[in-house]
């Protein structure tokens, strides 16, 4: 007994040191990234002749640089949240089907397919969007504009396949496997005794899921959604191929308007001047801050309710 306790005490110190060092290293890497972005962005921001946060024009390579993040940040946030709204309900449904409804063999195959979709390169999604989805979305976009045009989101005099909505659909398809895979693993960790007790008391399978599985898995689902949102905000190649690459703030998702910070960096970095590269790095700093704020907000949402802070948090 004493020997086993001594072995545990000997191993606890190095393990605690390793985990603490890993946490400090992660914070140091994030701080180094932030410092790098600030240092590289300052010269461009000093040369900018307009307000960086409110200007919509993006001409940092001109003789008198004029550039701002307003339109890019708007497009990034709008497309990412639209993708999240489309992906989360489907991902939760897929995760619940695999974890609690599908036969074991079918669940294994579906889980493998979901994991495989999460590993598909983003350029493949982008090429699929350009070749197939853009022509296909012309019909659904016309339908939404005709019958739901009274909603500002779907209003407009003309609709286009290459639009904010199409880019959001591609992002939703890209983040869906990530959210579904994490949610599935969280739902599988729900206490079996509680599930069996609910069924024994006469609850239907849906009532058991609603009262036992979903409350337990809610922190994990929120974390998965935030991970998917971060992926959507930082996506480059897929949206660079699909976005109309304009610099307007327009809530109408069916029009040929839209751009994002990541897509603009991918499209413009190769031909940018030193000031232009600094401007793109400054926009990357804004994206870094937005992603950090979103993840902090998610953690606050989980921490506000004690019932969310169980084993799944």
C-alpha cells in the first residue's frame, strides 16, 4: 500500500509540471502570435489615410493607402453565423441518430463517414461549390427571393448563385462533420444509469433524450459549435473561390455582395505591397480578436449556469 502511494507521489510531480508547462506554452504561443500581428500591422495602420475600423474601401496598395475592416468583418461574421445556424441543428440530429437510434453496425459506418468528411481538404469543398453549388443555388435563391423577399435577408432586385448564401452553405457543410463528431462523442458519454432510469419510469426515447442526454451534452454541443464557428471564420480557400469579393455592407444574402477577412487575405497577399501586406496582417489581427471574443463568450455562457458545468463541460 505504501509502495503504490509512493509511486503515485513520484509520478504526480512530473505530470503536474508537464501539464502546467503545456498550458503556459499555449499561452506563450498565443501571445507571440498577437505580438507578431501587432508589430507587422502598425506600419500599415500608420500609413492608412482613413479609419481602419469603419472604412469599407480596401485599396492598401494605392499611392495613398485607404483601407478598412468594416465590410470584411461584417461578411465574416454574417457568413459564419449563417453557416452555424444551418449546421448545428443538422449536426445534433445526426449525432443523436448515431448515438441513440441507429443500429450498432450502421452507427459505426455513419460515424466513420462523418469523421472522413471532417478530413476532406477545404479546396475540395471550394471546387465543389464553384462547379456544382453555384449553378444549383440559382433555383433556391430565386424561390427565397420570390416567396420570402419581404424578409430583408432575402430581399433584392436580382439573385445570384455566387452570393453570401452560397458561401454560407459551403461553410455549413464544412463545419457540420466537426460539430456532429464532437456532439456524438459527448452524447455517448451520457450516464447510462440515468437513461435507463428515465426509460424505466415510462419515458419515451425522445423524452429520455430531452431530459437526460441533451442537458448533459449541452456544454459539449456549445463547445463543438464554437469550434465550428472558429473554423468557419478562418476558412480561406473555399470561400475565396465562392465569395463575390466585394467590399460592401449588405444584409441581402442573395445579392452578388460579400467577402471575408480570410478570403481577402488569400486573394490579395500574393500581389500586395509591403503596406498592403501589413494591412492584410492587420485584418488578420481583427479576425484573431473576433475569434478570441467568441470563444470567451461561449465559456461565459457555459459558466453562467451551474448545471452546465458537470463532467461534460
